[in-house]
């Protein structure tokens, strides 16, 4: 009887622990989803990894960031930024193409607003967790070279941004305190990120 009682008590304790973990995990999953849905990213893959192609990628980056600041300055959400990008795709592509031509490069450019999977990316004092994000993607040539990325909304990669934390503070309300904690200290959530990634792979069948 004593052994039976001990097993029952242990089962109850394990069940309570699992319930607490699942509740916390569900809250974390909601916060993670809010982060991925709140962010709009910029992704510029180069034609190749050659020094010349990588330099061209950075020239396109600089031109796009400098010449599109006004396009995104009034965006109050990721949805606003997506809409602004979609409305100005032709203009953004023209900027990229002109920049290449000015540097004697005649590779094609593909400019699109899409959803894509990103790995964990460190950005100054924060780490954007891996996941599916909306992004403005500007592919140069084959798009097989190393890429450059940043965050268009909240506006963390515009030319005027010198301090990410200061920029986040100016965008007050974009992220909750819990979400900011995930961005600043992702190592505290490694176990939960592992289960989220496992769930995503099972869902995608990969």
C-alpha cells in the first residue's frame, strides 16, 4: 500500500509540474508569435560570395535605406510597413537597379514582400528568434551569396538609428516587457525555443 501511495503522490506531482510547464509554455508561445508578427525585416542576398558581389550588396543596402526612410517613417505597425513596401516595390527595385548600374553591374534584381524563415540573428543588444517573418527581400542576381538583413519595423536599421535600445524605447508599446526580455535574454528560453522549433518542423513536415 505504501508503494502504491508513493507512486500516486509522485504521479500527482509530475502531473502538476507538467501542467505548470505547459501553461508557461503556452504563454511563451503566444509572446513568441507576437514577436514574429510584430516585426518586418529587410533581407538582401548577394549574387555570390565574391568580394565584388558582397560590396555591391552593401551599396544596394545603403541606397535602399537612405532613399526609403520617408516611405516607412509613418509606419505604426508591421502591417503598415508591409503595405508601404508593397505600394513602393517598383520604386525600391528601381533604387537597387540604379545602384548596380552606377557600379557597372547589370545583374537582374528581384524585389518582393514575402514570408520567410530566419535563423536566430543577433542585432546589437537583441536577438531576433528563429521563425517565419514578413520581409522585404531584394535578391541580386542568383541571390546565392551571403545575405544582409535588418529590422525595418520597428525601425532599427534606418540610417538615423545608432542605438537599438534607444530606438526600441522610442517605439514604446511595440513589444511588451515579456517580449523584450525574450529579445534581450534569449538564453533564458532555450528549452522553450527548442520545443517551438521542434513543433514547427513537425508542422512543416521537415
